[in-house]
C-alpha cells in the first residue's frame, strides 16, 4: 500500500486535538500502514501516521515488560504472524501492553490475542462516545477472552482533564476505575458534566461507591506522576495528536470508531493466528 493511501487525520471520525503545542510529525507514512491488510478497514482504521519510529523507544509509563513476550505468546491462539509489521513499530506497540492481571484499568484476560491500548481524556466528547457507544456493545469480545482493553490517560484538554485523570487512577486504587470512568462519560454525554475539581471529583467518587474518600483524595494527589508519565508516553513516544487514539492489536485509529468497525479490526487481527 502506497503512501498516497494515507488518510489525513482530520478526516477520521471524531478526534480531539491536544492543546499542548503540536510537535511536527516525524514519521513518513508507508511502513506502519503495512499492518493494515484490508483496504476497507484501512479506510477507517488509520495508519500510525508514518514509519520512522524511534530507534530505541522507551516506555515512559514505567511499566515492567520483562516477561512480556512469554505472556504475549501464551494464549491458545499461538504465536501471531507479524511479518507485515515494521519491527520497530511492533516493539513500540508491544511496549504499551501491561498484561497485569491485577490492573484496575484493564478489562479482559491477560492472554487475550487482541490487546486494545486506549488513550483518552475525560473531557473529550468523542472519547465518551467511544466509551459508552462502542465499548459497551463489544462486551462479548472481552468476556470470551478475545479482547483485552487497557486504558491509558491522555489528558489533552487542560488542567481539569489532568485532575480527572488523577481521580480516575485514585478510583482504581479502590477497584472502582471503570465505574468512575462510566460515570464521568455518561454525565458528559448527558450534558451534565461532573465538576472537575477536587471537590467535584470526590463527590463523584462517593456516588459510584468509593468507600474511603480520604484515601481517594490522597491517591489523587499521588497519581500526578502516573498521569504525567502516561501523557508523556503518548506525546513523545507514540506521537499521538488527539483523543481518543487506540491500537487494536497492530491497527491504529486516531478517532472514535463505531462497533462494526471495531469488530472488523478485531477480526482482522485474529487472522494473524491462522
């Protein structure tokens, strides 16, 4: 597939650009697009905007990946064929996979064949749309062990987004991340957004069942470094330009996608195991 097939990122369905200064995209455009084998899907699942990945990508989120390859190959599907994926891009994508069975911000089995790395902002309407109108409809893929969702904070809309991300991490410390996630996005879509202040987010935490609110507030402050690291990873290592952004296996979307396209992408990635 030639470079001429690349989609302009503004043509993608629903993407919220960061307010942080945009860095010039350094990647050229054809290599990582090779991961997309089907033109029909490629029309909606965009390439990772280039092929020149950093020679030695680093994991700014600070995750441990010492046993990653063994874990990645442990599912019943076997070892995927990634011969069409640029090796550096493959490494960069796989470095994002946490595969931690105790991860409060993940849904699905650690050995799922398709890992979805999702990068979102809690003030982003398109993120809310994907969360509540796509993820809620593909629960079967998560429950049957096909897909694992790993949520990454990418707060691009200012200090309120950063504070909301910290609050979500804090809710996860009491096993309430997804309840908190859904509550914030449901209210955003309903045009009754939560007040993204320490008081407003604590009130939201109380409503969704976080029991120790004093601990929640402490954990929210402690989460500042985690959120900063995840934001830095998205900006500096992955060169993401907006939210939501996601990898569905080795496919990339720089915008919200509907259920049918998500399922197409998952089906395409499963073909790697045949």
